[in-house]
C-alpha cells in the first residue's frame, strides 16, 4: 500500500473519531402541536383547520398544497399571498397557514385553494373558500372533493 494512501486513510480515521456525537433529542411532538406552541408574531395572522377527503383520510405520502390567493373580478388568481406544502399522513391532515394581513389589498377578494396530488396526478381539490382579512381563523374540517 503506498505511503500516501496510508497517510490519507489515517487522517480520515482521525477526523471521523474526533467528531462529537450529537446529543440525544427528546421525542418530537406532532407538527400541529409544535405549530400551536410557536407564538404568532404580531404582524401575522393564521388560518388553521383539518383537511379530509371524501374517504375521510388523505393517503400517506400524498402531496398537499394550500394557497391563499388574491383573485380578480374574472375569478383568475392575481398573486399568492401565502402558501404551504404538506405531506399526507394516512389520516386527516391538520394545517396552519400563516399570512401577513398587510399584503391584502383593500377591496380585493382573497380565497383559500387546496389540491392533493397522488403519484403525480391531481386526486382531490378544495372548492375555493373566501377568506375575510384581518383576523386569525379556525376553519374546522375542510372536505376535499375528487378532482374532475
């Protein structure tokens, strides 16, 4: 074995041995409990609720996208005010979408949209839900319908 290779292996072994073990972490709480424990900044508001499908549960691994959109008079989205991407867990999926109410234009119509993709295909969607600006809201259970 060449001397250079032996020195390189010895150096790599020393570097690996000198690193510290990470401290064991306590078991993590579920995502909704963690989000609820985090205080909301004074300049933000929050929409929260639970997404379910017509079958009751969202499939494990499904990609869930939520977006708070500014809509024009022709029902076209003008811009996204907030968005969130979640992964289905095989059950009802709690969400917490934070936004800045100062981004809401006066007189603008704001809607919450959601869609669920499974294996790259659109599987479910939420009928647009008009949101009143200014206050945090608990929306409760939002039932997604099968995509056309």
